[in-house]
C-alpha cells in the first residue's frame, strides 16, 4: 500500500511539473523571485523572464517615483527589472 502511495505522489508531482512547463511556454512573460529560480527554467523561457524580488510593488513604485529610481533603490540592473528591458 505504501508503495502505491509513493508512486501516486511521484506521478502527481511529475504531472504538475509538466503542466507548469507547458504553461511557461504558453505565457507571454514569466516572473520569478530570484536568479536561482531563473536558472531552473529551460533556456528558451529565460529570454522572457523577469526577476522581481518579494516586497516590490511594481505598479505603485514605478508610477510614483519612476522605473529608474525604483531599480536603483532595490539594487537591480535594467535587464533584470520591470518591462522596460523588453522595449
């Protein structure tokens, strides 16, 4: 019985992983929290992925003080912050 549970758990985990990858390919853009998460993505998905750390409210921050000042305040480069890198 325990073996069946392990097999079912592994199968669900694998199906979830495949579903997440398919969703990533279908998405226009992907947001991750750190560089380690970015490295786990397939290379073709990294081109349209942005790193935005926890606690960054893009809508409020970018609208209030402007994207360049927000980037400086969190210590990030242009390539890794906001959608300005895609432009």
